[in-house]
């Protein structure tokens, strides 16, 4: 892979300059990687896991419990952690509202029962690699009371998109979000491009450095293997290769971020 060509682009330069700023301050840039919508075995999922293994980089797979038929995760693959991506990834929001699997209109007890079922199902295929962290589909829970119940229901964390407002989404529920979406959902539905992907990362790192965002929230890269075009695959491979052994950069595992153990 020819990193030398890519790094001369302005976006890569800005990204590496920001990392250098952190290093000059004696600080370590920490990243983490979340991939959403894992379900049935598929070539794209196998390719994703292979990429994490080759790059020796921890990957948090947000898996849809309703789709895990036929799946079996390798307990020996310590690069992979599973997170719970809702239950069935079905939009229950009212027509015209933003998409959500967890609308305020659903009975709290119903939502909690669904979640518990989904969690059990995921645990059955997870090979002891499942972390009790909820990743709501569309990065959204529209029922605030549900969030306040998640720690009691056995979850240690919640992960959505965008800089967190606080370390805890609710008492006992650590929040660590993603900040870089490599997919252009409103346009091509393929790779968003190096400028936008690296720009999002650079901006989040700068906001952390300047104290405009929580400095301790690891910068999260969000991928969706099922819709990756070749440009998205190439970019992720390049990013991992260019950063994993870079002085002052550290890719963190989900268990470390959320402070809980896989089950
Ligand atoms: Zn999703």
C-alpha cells in the first residue's frame, strides 16, 4: 500500500498535523472503531473482521440481535467485541419523526423486555465477546426514561454519534460516541471521501485539544461494512496502516472505553 501518495493530500496533512500537536503537548491521540449493522454472515462482514485482524486493531461490532441466525463469533478473536445494536432495527417512530427503534410512545416495560431478549440472543452467539453496551439504531433513543433505566437493566454503556455532553448518559451508564462517519448517506451512499472523513476526525481532535469537546472522549470512527464501496475499504485499510504504529496514537478496545467486561 502506497501511503506516501495519500499523505501528501491536504486532508492527510491536516490530520497528521493535529496528531503532531497532541504529541507536542505530551498527549496521546486515542481512537476507537465501531462498525454497525452486523447480522447474518456475509462476505463484507468477513472482510471487515479480516481487516481488523490484519491491522491488529480492536473493532467493536454493533450487531442486530434479530439478525444473528447462523452467526457464531470466535471467542479466541480478542480483536473483536460485540455491542448490541438495538433489537430488530425496525423504525418505530411516528410518520414524519426522525427514525428510531425506541420511540417515547413505546411502553418502557415493552422496550426493556425487547432489549433483554435481544441481549440474551446476542450473548448466545457471542462466544463471550459481548459487551453490555447499547448502540441504538440511527444513533437515537427518543425515550429519555429508557436511557435512565439501562444501567439497572444491566447495561454499562451507550454509544451514539457526536460529541458526548457528559461521561455518563445516566447514572452508571458510560457514554462513548462515534464522531467520524465514513459513509455519505445523503449522497452517493458510498465513501464520503478523504477530505470529509479526515476533516471530521481532525475537527473532533482539535475540539478536544481546545476544550470545546470532552477531551477524554475517544474519537470514534463509524463504518458500515454492508455498504462499503472499494473506496471506503481502501480508506479504512490506509487509515489503520498509517496510524496503528504511529507514535502518539492508540486504538482503544471497547472494554477499555466503557470500563466493563465482555460476557
Ligand atoms: Zn444501524
